[in-house]
């Protein structure tokens, strides 16, 4: 059997293999690798911003701030659940220095008073809540600015 050949540009990536049938006649066998028939669509109306390591978070000043925030907390999560501290701690759990008031909401980026030490799940939870609040505020503002009010 000859080497399989791909046709450049063929979206189905058809491989053509020259084979011989029982009488010794060369025939092309087509082995196709089909793409999924159902395309995936992103139905989210609002997409979260891409996760990129921001330059601001890479500076020595930010690292020092983050270290100070975590050190002050004894490397233990400071989130409170039902009146009790979460208390997950490094090194068993990865700790995150979180801006209590997020930078994009005008929070002071390098003030230790605007920092708290959170475990991964509490940090994700807090980030999601802040995003939801920001989106709610944003859509509320957009609605009040709409000249004909909210038609829905
Ligand atoms: Zn926690």
C-alpha cells in the first residue's frame, strides 16, 4: 500500500490510499475523517473576559503586595462562611491575594488594606459575584439610558 496522501485544503481531510484489488488493479480507497456534523456555538450573551496574566500583576510591587496580604493572614483563607472562617491554608491549598474592591471597580491595587487572602474556591466565588454585580450595574445603567425604556 502506498503512503496515504492528504489533499491540502480538503476540510474532511480525505486520505487517498492506493490499494490493489483482487485482480491486481490499483484502486483508490478513501478513508475520510469527518468533522462533527453539529457545529458548536457559543450561546453566552456576555462572555467573560479572556484570562490573561495582566502585566500589572507581574510587577515586583504587586508580588510584594500579594505576599504581604497572604503573610498577614498566616496563609489561611480569610473568607467567612456562616460566621466561621474558611481557614483553608497553604501549603495544602493554594492561596490567592484578592483585591477586596477589585481594581477594575476602582480598588486600590497596592494597598494592603484592600487585600485579603482567599483559597481558590472562595476567590472564584468572590470574582464571580463581583462580575455579576458589575454586569447588573452595567445593564441597569444601560436600561435607564435607553431613550424608549426597556421594551421587554
Ligand atoms: Zn476559603
